[in-house]
């Protein structure tokens, strides 16, 4: 069967689809910056319901399907070419379905997915046209065995080339981070009092604590009547007066003993009156001297300010899941004081269910637990989100109302911060003034943390 332009174009499209599927597979299994120019969109597509089928990444299934379609286009027998037509029809349907799913369900397009799906539609259509509309006189051997082997080798090269390309891992090669304002970094959402917890009405705030009992500041000997002028306690100090020194009760005791009537017998064991301690006059502080606390020794080292660690994460990004656990291990093993802030990022224009649920769990003190539970699920479906909420003990009725209402102000702020951070991909970690983009090793995280701690010590000095 001789080659036609339609058949050559169809096989070329299949090779392009193979190359794109292999690149997606590499991004799924290999750490570091990947081939996709829009990592957020690619991560969202991989984390969606169609990102995996039966636990197998869709990109791996696409590689197998395109390789089979290329092999079916090589034989010259009409029966096998009719089988190729059915395979091409399935490829066209799958490509159109994936494109519609990204546009309607996800609201964003993964560039590599678009290339693979579009190539499937174009290659399948050309194969069907070539088989169905080929003249009968052309169904004869015409393509050499060497040409068929060359096409097969082209398919193998297209599948292996992305894996053979060296990984561009960034070992402690940092960029400049976008700093967050102090108020924005430290601000946390207030709990929502109108939402019941576990089906119960809102709990009233606890009553204010009782004021502490004032220490006894007046001692009266046993022989003095409590109703006498000597036995009554002194009046409380005026609000504007200085506090009573500690040594004053002993002075009052001595005064009471001097005013005892001469006829009354003296106590058997008179209480000796200690000499009043002279009042210490504080020395005037120098104008430029920093105030020091009485409990802090003068030679104590100044406290090192905490290092800021800001993580821009997506619960359904596979690289974010790995980096979340790595940064937690690094921070737990480090002695550097840190202030950790997590900001949720996503590529679509809406507010995803998992981000809404995490912000709601933040008001219940279960944000970390829910984030860990969501990372164990496969897709951002309502069923998976509610199952993760039940696993960590969240009230599903209150969560359901939060998911259907307007997005919380904290979630809107997270979206604004992620957009203002000028992210190039996910995950992204800002450790001090250094930014790490993509999946990194624990060694790179430790180095960035140690450099940020050194910067903090230098700034404190």
C-alpha cells in the first residue's frame, strides 16, 4: 500500500501526541520543574477526576493508546486497517471529551494536554479518511519494510526522548521572593460564631476570669481589736498614687505596737520590727539605650527573629503533596524559629471545594488535619471532600453550608496573595527572601532555611 499525504500527516500527528503524552508522564513522576509551561493548569488537570483512570495516570494510558494506533497504521492488510479505523474513532472521541472536560469542568487548559488531545483528533480523522476513501486499486503493497521500521523507531524515540532529557532540578538556586506585609502574614480569620459545631448551637463565650485575690498587706497583732482604729486596715491607695512598697507592712506593725495602751499587757513574743529597706532610686537611662526587662540578664543574647516560610500549595498537585511533607520534616528537625504560612493557589477562576473546606476548617482548628486528609484523595469531588471532613471530625452539615455560600474573606485574600506573588508554578516556597519553585530536595530546603536564619541573625546584630 503506497504512502499518501494523508497517511504521512496522520502518523506525524500520532508522533506529536506520543511526545506530549510522554512529557506529561515525566512531569508526573520526576521532581523538579517540568515541561508544562503552565504548571498550575497541568497540576489541576492531573489532579482532576480524569487525571487518573483505575489508579493509572491518563498520560500513561495515552502513551499506550497512541503507540497502538501507530502500529495499526503500518500493516497493508485491509482487515487490520479497518481495526485501525475503530481505534482512530475511539481516539477522536477521547480527545474531544478531554478538551470539553478542561474547558467546561476545569475552566482552564493544560497546554500539553491540549497538544495531545488535538493531535489525537487530527491524526484519527486523517487515518479514517485515508482508509475509507482510498481507491481500491491502491490496496496493494507499496510501503517498504524499512519505511515501516523507521516509523516504529520514530514512535519509540518520541516516547523516550522526554525521559532522556536531563532534569532541570534547582539545588539551592534561589529566586527573589515577593515579601508579604506583616499584617497580611499574621492575620488569621475569626471563627464564625453563627455556624454550629457538630450539630450543636453555638457555644457562648466563657465568662471572664475572676480577678486575682490581692495579697494580705496589713498585719494586726492578736491583742488589737479589729474594730479599733489601730486594727482597721489602711484605706486603699488612690488610683494615681504610687504602689505601696513591700516593706511598708512591717513598718505599720511597728507603729501599731507603739500605740498600745500602757495598761494592756505586752505580747509575750513581740514581733521585731525590721529596719525599712532604703528605696532604690533607678539610675537615669541613656537616651539611646534599649529598654531591658528585669527578668532578662544584661548579658543575654538578643532573640533572633523567626524566619518566614510561605508555601503556595494546591492539595491536588502531586508535587505539592510531596513538598508539603518534605517541608514539614525539615521544619520539625530544624532548630530555627519559623513562622509558617500556607496560601492556597489554583488556576481556575472559581473557588474550588477543597480550598473552601480548608478555610472553613481553619476556623475550627482542623486545617492541617483536613489538608492532610485531602492529599490522600484522588479528585476534588464533593464526595471526596466530605469524606475527608468526616475523617477529621468536621461537622459536615456546617461544611455543606459553607461550600454552597459565598467564599470566605480569608479565601479571597489567599487568592489575591497568590495572584500578587507572580508564581511561575506550583509548588512554590518563599523561605525568608529566597524563593524555590517546583519540587525540591530536602537538602535545598535546609540550605535555604539556614541562609534565611543567617540573614535574620545579621539583621538582629
